[in-house]
C-alpha cells in the first residue's frame, strides 16, 4: 500500500464521504491516479461505494467512504495534569466503549505511566478482541510528534518516550501530540474551525493552551512548539507560574486559578454551595466547579467571570498579532459555554483596537470530551496505512 492510498484513507476519515473529484482536489493528485488507487482500495475492501451524489445536471458522481469494519478501531488516551481518560472509537468517530477515567498527579511520572498502561489494557479487554488500528495519546508539554518525545520530561522518565514505550508494550502503532495542538486539529476537521483558514483554538483547561490554524494547517513554529499562550506575561499578580516565572497569563486565566480563588474565599469563610464539599474533601474538583456554576453559585460565577476577563485580555493580544478570522474557546473550560462570552468580549473591547476586534469572530466549542476525540484524530493524521498495518489487522481478525 503506497503513500497515495494512505493519503486517500486519511482524507476519507477526515471528510467522510467523498467523490473521486473531491478526493483529487483535497489531496492534490490527478483524477486518473485517484481513480486507480480507489479501485485498488475497493478491491482490498478498505473503502466502499456509499451511493450517488445529488444530480447537478450531468452524470451523478459516486461517493466513497472508509469500510470501517475492515480497519479496526482507535484507542484514544487523553492525559492532563490531574486525570487520564481512555476509550475506543470506530473510524466513524463513534465511541465503542465507555470512558475509563482515573485521577492522577502528572508529576508522579512513573505511577502515571503504569496507570496509562493499565487503563489501555482495560479498554482493550472491553472491545471483545476487535483489532486496534492505532493508539493516539495527547498530553501537555513540549511534545515532538515526529520523534515521539515529550521534552518536558527528563530522558530517564517513562513519559519522555511515552509513545515508543506504549508502542513496544502493546505492539500497536502509537502516536503522540501536544494536547492543545491536537484539539486544534480536531476543531479544524470536525468542529468550529471547519471551513476556516485562519483560526486560533484556545484550550481552556488547567493551563491555557493554544493551537493555531494558519492557511488551513496547524502552525507549529520554527522548532515545533508554537502556541505557549499560557506563558505570555500579561498577569498583574506576583504569583509563580508552573513554568517557574511570574506574570504568566495562566496564573489568572486558567481553571486552576478559578479553583484557587474559590478555595481561598471558602477558607476565609465566604458562603457558597461548595463550602460543604470543600470542608469534607479539602479541595474542589472540576466537576464540583461545573455543578456549582450550573446551580448559580455566586462565588463560582465570580471566579469564572474573572478568568474569562483575563482570557479576553490575552485574546486581544492574539488578535493584534495574528488577525485571525475566528477564535475558538475549546477544551474542558468550554463547558461553561456562552457564559464566558460577555466577559471575554468586554476585555477584548477594552484592550483591542476595535477595527481589528470587529474582524474576528469569537466562538465557544460545542465538542464534548474534545481531548479524547482529538487523540483519535492525531492517531489517524500521523498513521501511515501500509501493508504491515493491513496484515496486522488481518491477523487479529482472522
């Protein structure tokens, strides 16, 4: 199986049903080359005809799609500072197992690695011997998807070479990506950045990540680490950031900041829906924060408004530098929905040149569990479908 066929299979994953002309236009190869490759892929039962397109006055074109049953499934692993989630998707992006989730402390590196391995084993056990096409892993840090290395860790750490360690353990093609970059890829192909050539995707989570879609593709910068939005020095407070510096946006605009503010207020005796939880559990989790917000808890609303305003200040800076068509707030924090918008727009109005601000649309992502979904996306994006992969799948399904 050559690279052209691999490109066609990827194109069909990211674009669902396509005609030969659309595939040709999408990957930049001639119609005769695409036609021959598609015929060979159909002969191998890797793609299938799925009906004719609507008539436009001439001969109706045939639509093609992946034969999902022939390709197995994708295992998606999403890691953040405080949790690991694992599930399996088919190649129509439908979950085929429940999500396995476990609380962790990412700084406890060897324990986290063992937990990831154990959770993947659980999900593999849940898919009833279904073949696995690939494993996709997303996590914070200076991740190099080409080498599979997370440069945020010391080379002796199991998380430094997480991709290769998982690949060797399970003998399954495994791929890795920075969480914010992966979320931008998912939003580009399936979410709010679809059909947009210039979009900035903010990953509002325990930090404030950024993935940049420039001229229709992910912009990585010179050494591959563009998008460190969290560490732009915009904060007024003197609080120390996780990077070791002061003044980073992250210390005033992340979910971590919102929870810290709430816990400080509760410790000082302020009344809230969260006071019993804080007293009993000695801490507030994201799920508690979201529930309190939905119940109209004033302390929680105040904390969310505060980080949204600071986020808007950071967004004003991005608009000045990059003049994007759209800015999308995604990630875990997007669960607060349209409630984030007024505070963000207020800050943009305060700090941004109006002429530029008016040309950028703000949107809150509606994608749920976006990091897990993004993990599946990057597995396909980086995978090279070849004869070895096909034979491995055939052996597992025989």
